[in-house]
C-alpha cells in the first residue's frame, strides 16, 4: 500500500511519472501482485487535502500529473523543469506543488495551443466526448470556483449556486479557453494514469483502488445533483454524514458531507452510483468500498449539530444497489471495508455478493484475543489481511504507543521476545502466512518506519496525508523479504 502522493518527487508531491514506474518495478522484482492506493480524486486545502473529501467523484487530481512525462510528450522543455524543482526531503508540500505545477501546466497548455504535441489532439477530442457526462459540469464548476476565490458553491451568487441554465450557457460561451484548459488537464491525468496502469498490468500487478462512500458538500457532484442529496431548495444541508462515538472519538465524527436521498436514487435506478462504479472500474482492477457499513445502515446527524452524538441510524440501499450494479456492469471486483462497529446485516450484505472483507492485525490483541476475528488463526480465505491501513499507526509506532500494553501477549503469540527493530517483520510474516486470499503491507511497515511515517490519524485534522518517501529509501533488504515471504507462503501463483 502506497499512495501516489507518497512517492519521491522533485516537485513537492509524488506523481505518475518515473518514480511510479520504479515502484512498479520494485513490486515486480519482489513478486508482488497488488499495489493498493488511496482515492485519486482532486483534493483541496480546505479539507486538509484528504483524498476522502473530494470536490469530484469522477475527476482526477491534477497535482499527480508528472511534469517529466509532459516533457517526454514535448509539451515543455525538459531542461526548464529544473527551475521548478523543490526539496525531496520532508512531507508532501501541497501549496508549493500547486504553485509550481500551475506554472508548468500553463506553459504546457500554451505549447499545445501553439501546435506542439499534435499527436494528442485527436485523443483529447475523443476524451471530451467520452467523458462529457461528468466533464462538462466539472469544468464549469472549476471555472466558477476560480472566479469566486475558491469559495464553496453554496456561497456563490444565486444564479450560479442554483445552476441557472441560461447563466451557465453564457458563462461557457464567454470562457471557452479556460474551460478547455480544465478539460485538457483532466485528459492529461487520464492519459498518464492509463499509461501507468498498462505498465503495471504488463508486470502482472493489479491496481487496487479505494472509493469513498460520501462526497464533499462543496463538490461538483452535489452542486449539479442537488436532488440526490439531503439538501433544501436553497442548497442548505439538512442531514450530515458521520459515525457515532467510538474508540477513535468520544463525540463521534462529523464529516460535513450530506447524506444521500436513497429513495430518489432508487427511482433513478442508482444511475449516479452506477456511473461512479463504472468510472472507478476503468481506473482500477479491484476496488475497496470505504465505509461499507453505510450501504446497509448509515448514521445521519442533523446539520445544525456540533457533534455526532445526536444522530440516528437509517437504512442504506442494501442489496438492491449491488443487484442493479451487477445487471449493468457484470461481475464487480469490490472489497468491503468491514471495520469498526459492524452488525450482522453488514456481514450478510458482504457475504451475499462474496465481497472479500478486511483483517487488520493491529486489532487482534487485547481481551479475548484467542477468539478475536482479527487474529490470524481465525482468518478464512475470502479476506484481505493487513498489518494496518492508512488510518492506523505504523507497526513500529503502534508498538511504541497503542500496542505497548500488549507486549507480553504478543510475545506469547509469537513465541519469542519482542524486538522493536524487527517487530514489523514478525507481523508481516503473520499476515503473509495466513490463509487470507490477499496480503497487503503499507510500505511503511515493509521498511519498519516509526510513527512519524503515519499517513492519517482519524478524527485529527493535523499532519495527515503528507508522509512521503525519499529517494532510495526502499532497500534491497525490503525487496528480499517480500520476495522470500511470497515464495515461502505460496503467494506467488
């Protein structure tokens, strides 16, 4: 597991260029068959650049476009790129990456208009036609965001806020070139992504994506489909998504996102969801459905509440959505994120469609460990086993912090004395030697990194989504271990 943003880069953020291919080569040499990523949709500063709080469920994050690949396509001088290089040390620098890439993209767009990269002209035209069902609204939304100093759509003037058709038509006519550039950047994202996917697939590596359940209130999806979300006629949010109090937060979590109007979606034969599934199935080989529990039951909180305590459980679409999706799309390669406080209807929904669930080794220890469903001796085959996910501490960090009270129990389970330097190897072996169909390790646990390499801390708004590899950090020793475990535990077939 490694998100694109966490790859090494001289442009402040990981991208889909040479370092992504280097990582795919590393996976191939170490006989790995899956590369799991976080959502690829656009992020923004107002949401802390969380990939789970996007302004679009269809668009790609243009910060992931590789300037080096633009140079390879003749859209910018390769020598000129050196003037935009940033430090490769430290965290992802979203602000600086955005600043330099805006300049690079402007130069590349000017080159394209001047006739360079002619071989891209027809594919760009084809892309606009094929993706028009979401691209037209997205381009208008992004233009209006720019014109309104990035304010959310529900703070725009009435005609644009409520999507007056004549006003939008006039806007489109008066800003044709700006709209074309927005579409062109989405085309470049799609081009580079599909080239990377093709490269990985040729190495027998499947790309494992992630689909958030909810979409941000300030998003093109909500703006252009207000009837599908819990909003009033003026666009104000009525019902908000979240989760009740749990181990992560005594107040629960409020996500600031509107819940869906499932009765309206059903009348429209779940078209918005079917299109979303289809779009993601074009991007990935298999797909994790984040917050799977909400397909069965979801927690709705009145929009005026300050915490998630005063919410209520409401029924989700259940199997009706997936039956409809299978009729439209055929077999759907979904993974159920079945973590947290899960009830039987959620497990029943998962199992009815034979979606693999998830097993997290960090959740295995504590009271009742011998019967704990997350301890490896209780696994069954149709699961994906992890040491931890992007929402967990690294194994080494967990050993120092949350897991410190379980040291004696872990020693008994492993049958050996613990060593902080090698615990990540012990845990990796437990995951790889299990009967779970797929084993996934965050790259931080492959390398034995501490808590400073944690990707996200749920319910915390600081220091998330910014960890990044530095060049050369993936060692030959890590490659050897992965290859050895794959062979030893018969995971290479």
